[in-house]
C-alpha cells in the first residue's frame, strides 16, 4: 500500500500537476477554508489531547496557520519569480538566474505538542513551493491526528497529499522509502534517527529539534515584568514548547525577588489550584508524566509540585536553586511545567555556563543594558534570541525559525518556509553565438597574461 501511494505521488508530480502557481494558491485557500470548517473540531481535539484552552489553541496553532497561509498566498507570485543575479563580465552576454523548483514528494513528520500548527504550517509551505506531501502526524495526539486527516482528505486529491497514521513502526517504514525531502519536528534523539535514515538515500532534510533553552535574568532587568513573561512562557502548554525557556540563570542579587514574582503571576494566571483552571494544560501521556516527575523528585520544591497521575496533572513548579550543572534537570530538556535555576554574579560566568551545553533552539536575556545585550548576542550561539521577552521570535513571519547544531538544521516561517521546500536551481544562459576564444588550447603566453590580469 505504501509503495503504491508513493508511486501515485511521484506520477502526480511528474505530470506537472503541482507546478501551476494559480493552482497552488487555490489549494492553499481551500486548505484555509477547510480548516475554518473544522475549526471547532480542531479546538476540541486539542482540548482532548492536551487540555488546551480555546484561546491558547487558537492563538498558538490555528490562528498562526491562517496568518501563514495568507502570507504565502500574498507573496507567492513574487517569491517564485526567477531571481536575476550578476554574471562575471568576461562571460560575454550571458545572464544568470536562480530558479525556484519544488523537490518533488516531501515527507513531513510532525510532533504532538503543537500537533495542528506543526503539521499544517510545513504542509502549507510544501504546497506553496509546488510539492506533493506525505504527512505523518504523531500517534501521541490521536484526536488532533484524526482531524488533520479529515482536513487533508477534504482539501487534496490523495495523489497530491496523503496522511499516514501509526506509531514508530509506521514512521520507520516511511523512512525506509525514498523521498525527495524530509521535514521533521521533534526531539534531538529522534532527529538523529531521521537524519541517519535520510542519509541512506542522500535525502535532504530540515530538522526542527529542541534543546535546553537558557534564560538569563540580569540584575538590571525589570524583574516583575520579566517574571510575568517567564511564567507565561514556561507554563504555557504545560511547559511542552520547544522554544520555551528551559533553565534559568538568575543574578544572585535578584533571586528572591524573581521567585516571589513568578509565584505571584502563576497564581494570578491559574488560581490557587491550577488543577481547576480552565486555562492550564496537561502532560501529553504517562511516559512523559513520569519522566517529569522523576526530574522534580530529585530536587527540593519551593513552589507547586502537586500532581494527579489519573489526569497527568503537574502543577506549575519552582525548584530550589540547582547547584550542580551536572544534575539531570540541568542536562536533560525538561519539557514540562518546571522552573529550574542557578544563580550567577557575573554575566561572563552566565554565558560560559550556556556555552558548556549543546547549542539551543532559543536563548533569552532580560536586561536593559545594551552592552550586556550585545555581549550575549555575540558570545552565544543558538537558533534564535529574544531579549526582554520569551518565544516571540518564533512567531513572526519575518524571522526565519530553526536551530543550529543539535537543535536542528533548516529554517522556515514566512518566506523561509517557501525557501525551505524549494530547490534553488542555478541557471546561466549564454547567447547562442557568443564564445570566449581564449579558453581553448593551445594556450598562448598572451592569453595567460590576460587571464592573470582578470583573475588576480
């Protein structure tokens, strides 16, 4: 069945069915229309899978997809035009272009933490660039995966876009096949397996991974506002966000003030008992629930720490200062509603701590000092940086999003989404009757002299 479906995709693409820009735009608009049709079902699915409140689900998933589709549709004609570039002057009369062409049949492997967003956003980009798509949603978010399949089937011919459900065995079966491009969002550990499988067929990949995202709170920060933003970003989606701040380096002079402010805003957001809050999510499954509990249990809890194993509830939690950078919670990506922190007394020390760890997907700094900001930008490496806020750098169409090193490779969002799913084909067109006589043997001393003058 899989082989037959892939053959259908390849034949559909080879026939040129995805190349017409007008058709791509029509399909994108139809996709948006279908999402709107099933919007309430999608919101309900996100509630079932992650207990996401409607506001958060719409803002961080469905609404963002609408914006991205609108941005792609608005700019697609312009982006798809061949880009003229300079030509060396001695290539007499020649012209050079960069032509955007689709890869062909693309495999998109999407995660469970933002299952609608991280399936439909790359799907829209792949369609905008003119590809066929096989979408494999996560088995950990089954309600969302089912609504995704419904949306895709109603929008696209099966030869254009197909959905494959299943778990690890089905994913491995897909990776054993030969695709023209693979787009994966998930953990670094799984990303390595995807990259290894892709290498067997020399398939290009985009890997949108995670990592331990550092957040420095310097002594000159607006501590109350910083704590408010951090409490929102850290506890949103129950901490299951790849760009959320993962561990915190707090200047020792503001430690107590910061902790008290985070407590204050956590209670303000979710009440004295977050388990009863309609705005607080749940951990996705028992496996991840137990993993996060293990990280909490190894440390002293300052705030929160309440759990309900029946509903996979873990309250927003603040741990006491972590003194050992080798502690599990300072090495492993938390991906849960936990604030773990260490203190520092010098910004160079804080940056050196960050630089001992693998390069993260995001890095955060709260400081009003321009010199501190510039030092942080210059002396750390990450997929992206946000200063005096959290996560906003990942939700704009004007900033390419992606990681570096172990946090991923490849960029998307906005024009970067179109570029991600396009092959940049270099083209040089030389006049039919033009020639460069000096390149041919036998070579003369004079032409060698001319060559050295030109290429010095």
